[in-house]
């Protein structure tokens, strides 16, 4: 939710219902323009004894979750090189709360499928996903993880999209995607989490309700 | 030793072999039956001294299979490509894993991908393909997999 805290300084007014508009999130027009990644979902009321914060617990939980996503160290081909580059100093995904890459699924929140999933790897991916603690999120990075990509035709060994194995939250196009695209997908995932909507709710939501 | 001297020396050793220089490196074609004797000389002759098998693979030409051995020496650094034509219906050839240990894994991969049967190989079983894979060789040109393959 994109709430301008300064707007609610006047505590005498009724608490306004915050309407989510397509513009309040950066999807489709450059996530970096969005201030939602930083906005705290609540209202500050200044009182003589100090400030009072009013918010919804669900919103606070989603806000907390979205700003500390620990990715699993999982890369199966060249997309992993771009993922490492995104983690490195130049693109630095720690700016958005992703720096704590974990080598075990028990401590990871998000799995970035960076690369081709072959039939032999599919059960391993499924097991890693099953071992992750809820809530868990999945990003399909690049053409291979999205659809099999260059290995869609005339191959006996490649899974035609990682979503045949585990559910995917965000897909990125590219072969491989640039680090900026990965950053965009990570921020998109944050906004999806902050919206608090399930996959089904997103599907049935009206355009103005979508994140 | 230069590559010309190498070719002269190889011609002297292997009279039945044919040579080609279509590619970047010197090619030597031999018959499958001559492989053990040839590799033995290539490896153990003090001048030839081909002590490094840096690539071993197979090519499916639809009419026949061709085994390809890329050799070089840490001494003279001259590469040699050894080619052996095989019968596609019954591909059989002697292993070179006793001469170059690295061939053990290469031959396991060629065995599963092309179905070449390596005689006297110490451990000829599938390398990468999953257990229970039945006899079909994915790198053959006529390989079909109706379940997994989507034809263009």
C-alpha cells in the first residue's frame, strides 16, 4: 500500500480507507519510480503524549515479510551468472532486502529458478521447494524456467517450464534476463506480497484492485 | 617437431591410415580393428608421446557412426584427430581406457548417448541418463521421444 504518512497528520479527520490504484505500484512503468517499497502501511497520529500508529496487523506482517526475503542459492545454468551479478556490488540486491542468500532451503523464503530444469533435476527442485518453510515464493528467471525456452523443441530431457513442477509467483523474460530485470521481478514479488492477495484473488481482481 | 614432421612420422608408422587436413588439425583415419595397436604406439612411442586425450566423442552420420579422438602431447603440443568409422547397426570398438584413463567416463557417455559398445571397458554403464533408461540413445539422429519431445 502506498500511504503518504504526511497526509494523515490531522488526526481529527476520520481514518480514510486507502484505495489501491494501479499507479500506486510500479508494475509496468518502472518499479524504481514506486515509493511503495519504502512506504510503511499505517497511519501516524501525533498526540501530545507521542505518536500513535494505526495499521492492520496483516499489512504489517506482509510489509515485514516483503522487505526481508532470503533467496535460496540455486542456479542451474547461465541465468545463475546474472543472478550472482545481481547479488554483486554493481547491482546489489541487498538494497531491497535480498542479500541473505541461504544455502539451505530451511532458511530460505524465495527460490529463484535461475536456469534450465531438466527431468533429472525436477524431483530435486520439488524437494527443495517442499523443504522451504512457509511462506515461500518462487521466481522463474529466464526463458528456460518459464517455458523451456531454447530447449522447448526437439529435446528429450528439459522440463518445459518450472511451473510444471512447482507453482511460480513471478516470471521474467530474457535469455538470460539482465540484472535490472531480476531486480524488477524481486520488487514485483515484494509488491505482490504487500498486496496480501492470493493467486486466485489476483486472477479475479478488478484492474484497479490489482497490484 | 613441427606438424609436417609429425605427419611424416605417422605415415611411416601407420601405412594403412589415411590422412586429411580439412580442419584446423591433422586428421588420421584408421580401421576399427587397428585401434588398439595404433593407440598403443601413439601413447608409448617416445617421440609421438600422445599422453593427453583431451576429447573423445562420436558423430552420427546416419549411414555410419564415427568415433573421434582428440589427442595431444604435453611434450610437443601438436594435436592429432583420430577417426574411426563404425557400423551403425552394430557399433563396437575396443576401449582406450587402458591407454588414457580419462576415456573411461567419455566412453560411458558415448555408450549411453550413441549406443557404442566398448569392448573390455571396466565399467560400462549409464553415466548421466537416469537409471532404468532402456537402450534408446538420445544423440542418434533418428531418436524419438513421443512423451517429452515437441517437434518443430
